C-alpha cells in the first residue's frame, strides 16, 4: 500500500502529539520533522528513521512530503507559515484566532490555488470538531440557539498570561464550565448567559520567594480580557506540587444547541469532549484532515478548505463498503 | 429569492413532521403532498396552498418539484419508492434497515445516475446524525470503541409488535438506556456490554376486557428479537391514561466513542440528542439534506449519497462568509 507521507512543521506540544498518534493511521508515515531549533540538538521522541531538519531545508522536501502538518502558533507563526508552505505542500493547520479566520482563509486560498495544493485551515477541536457541530446543529434546527462551553481543561493562553506577571515562576490555569449553566441549556431552557455565568477560572501559581502574593492575586483577578470578566480563584502552590499534580494537558467541552419545533417540542443536541491530552487529540484530528487533503488534491481539487467543506467519508481509513455498514 | 420546491411523499407522522417544520427553512416552499389515501379526504394540517395528490399523480409533477421527501416506511415502502422516485426527482429518504443499506444504496444509485438526479438515502438521526458521528469519531480516534445508546424514547416498531398480540388494544414501548452502562463508557472504561446491559424496555399496554393479563405479559417478555434479550417491564393501563400520558413521540440517545492515545490518555467523544418529537426532528434533518441534494444536483452531481458523502456547509442556509464566522 502506498502511504501518505507526512511532515511535521514545528516540534512543540502539538508536533510531538502528531508524532505520538501517527502510528494509529496505517495509511500514513512520518518522513520529516522541521524545527526552529538546531536540528542536531533535537531528538525525535518516538519515531525512528525520521529526518529532523531546519525550517529552511523544508523547501528541498517538495515532492517528498504529501501533507505538511503545521504545528506552530496562531499568533505569529501560522498567518505567515500556512500561506508560505501551501505553495509547495498540501497543508493542515489548527489556526484558532476565530476573528481572523476569514482573512487567513483568503490568504491561504490564493497561494493554494496558484500552487495547485490543498490547505485545510482551522482544524482541531475548536475550531474543528466543534465548528462542524455548530454548523450541523444550526442546519438541523435553523432557529435554535448554540452554546459552547470549554473545560474542565488547561488554557495555555491564560497560563502564559499569568507567567508574564513579575514574581511568577510558573502557572497553570483551568477553565471550568459552570455546571448549573450547562444543565439549564441541556434542559432546553435557552438561558441568556453572561461570560461570568458560563465559566470559572482556577489558577495554580508558583511564585518567587518573598513576593507579595496578595498583589499578584489582585493582578491576576483584574487582568482585562483574561480574568476580569470571570470569577477567578488563585491557589499558590510549590513548584513540586505543580509538577506532580498539574503536569497534564487535559481539556474538553461541549457544543449545545436547542430549539423548539411544532407546538413547543424541545429538541436538544449536545456534542461533548473529555480529553486527557489536548495536544494528542488535536493532533489526531489534524491527521484525519491530512488524509482528506491528500485525497482531495489527488482528485484535482485545490485551494483553502475548512472542516465545513469536507465530507466525513474523506476522513476515514475505511472503504466505501465498510462505511456503508457504519451508516 | 428562488425557493427550493419541496414535495412530501407519504403523509404519516414523518410527512406531517416535514409539513410542520418546513417554515423554518426560508429558502424552501412546500408545493405538494402525495398520499396513498383519497386526496380529497386528506386535509393539510398546517400549510395552505399545497396540492394534495395521489401517488399516481406524482409523475405529472416532474419539473415542478426540486426535491421529494420520501416519508414511507423502510420495511416495504422505501425499497421500491426511492429507486422509482429518483428517476424523476432528487429525493431524500430515511431508510433505516441498517443491514440493507448497501443494497438500497446500489439500487438508488443506478436509477439516479440514469435519471441525472441525486438520491440521499438513510438520512435522519439514526441512521443520519448518529452515522456521521460514528464516522467522525472513528476517523479522529481510529482504534477506539464506539457505543450507541437509544432513548429514553418511544420505539414505534416495538409498540407495533405489542399491538399485534391478541387481546391488546394499544401499546407504547419506551427504550431506556441503562445509566450505569452509559457512565462506564463516558468514563472511558471501554466495557464489554451485552444487549441486556445496555437498554431496558418499558411497555404501557391497553388490553380488551376480560383477557388474561399474565399471559399477555409473558408473551411480550418472551418475544424473540424484540424483548427476549432485554429486561422488560409491562404496565397495564387504561386507554385514557395512554392518551393522556403517552401521546408524544419523544426519543433521543447517544453515540459514544473512546480511545487511548500516547501513554494511556483517555479521550472520549459523545454526541447526544434529547428530542421531544422524534418525527419533527427527523423531518428537520431530511430538509437540511434536501437543500444539499438540490445544490449538489445544480452543481452537476448525480447518484446515491449518504450523509457521509456530504460536507456540512452544503446543509446550511448560511453564506460562505457567515459560515467562516462559525468555524
């Protein structure tokens, strides 16, 4: 069997996640990992026989990689990397700055069309699996209301924001959906919920010796955008406890959609994820969309795609015959 | 705006459901309802200005109906009707005899290709929304285990089976998922579950005067395929109580999929429905797929399709611009 040759671009949590889960996909093989660090100093964690290369070398791999998984960050990496890479490769990214998705789509689409490649953007679980479910639910029940809850899980962005405070050595922030709010939506009550009524924020913080904890706590709780609009709890713990109890990257959440049909019949759709490892699950989804990108491009299709443009069957390793049995 | 002209073929619970929910779809209009009864004796329940016609007249409506929603039963109606109708119309059906879906697909595909039409088969929620979720989950976590639970809800097939017993005037059967089993799956325990361990069956039965209730209860509980493999409870109630307490057709259920990634990280995906009206929800989904069938056919595509072949975006009334904001 001809395997889909996969490249990883960016070797952080997500890139390592792709490396970890790729073996579950018998139709794929990992051929290269591109890193910004010195390739000689980077050891692959799991996969042997994989070339570790610099970002600059990637161009020479044109024709030897079928789909490149872009594992950089949405703030500064992907807006440049995805359009650049899609010139030479089919690509999949997890661009997650929701408000900039239309612009990112446009930029990727132009280059992908020119290069004759497919660029799947904003894959993963939110955006990604959650987006699909928001759109399906809205199409099934067009005048309903959708709610997205996140957590319980670690928000990397919020953890980073705490780490930037002077006197903080390390931090882990959990986003926690408020169970009462979730249950009201589940019961089809269709409530109006303020930011504060949907999620709590819980912070575990390691500080330098001798700092003013009360001041740091205040600074966290009043941080605009990140914490000011939420009920936030701050726990100061030791470095050892942080490593022991908060080393994982669990996450999850729910998309709920409710509407009434006919004479007051409540209809509720819920899609939920409970993930022990956020990066490994995100990586798993990126690989499913890599398969779709490969197939679409083989079939002559080019341009930018989102998860909304791709039929479920294209993601699956199973044959048409096997899929008909799963309908 | 040009509206999609919809026909209903079969005016039972599901056909009436389509009539009830179609107004939520601003891009559609209902133009005709075909019934097996005498059209003169059938009054539309909700929609005015809709032609009620006989099945035989349908042929004359070629070119005046864009998508026909087939609302017949899977046992005897749809295996004949769908291939027959797809000669002249784009069609959507909710064929739900899982083991015969491959054959039904083949039959519909042949005629649809010849007639230049699209035939979406096995739409609805199971098969349908549940099928999509089984395939997405399996593509995201390829070596996981999937579980489907149904209920709490009314099973029409099981209610009918009880009604066929001598001495029974009416009956309503609820399928109830066993909460403990659902929770074990939710926790990623990956249990092996026998039929009896997944669902209970609860029956509300109205009998003729003077019959042997104990005999009827035994006959229900020992009925092969339907009840013998389940823990079944039978309640004998009055006709009035049945009408008062059990008139609705609620249903729902969950598709759960769990797998491990990396070093023992549990990942759990759950899709759940809680429906006050099964026929109105099924009808809502059929209309979303009618939109997709219309668009695919406009775009030159023909043949049989399942929900697995259709990208989410094609189901939505929203523009590409609006959809990008939902990603």
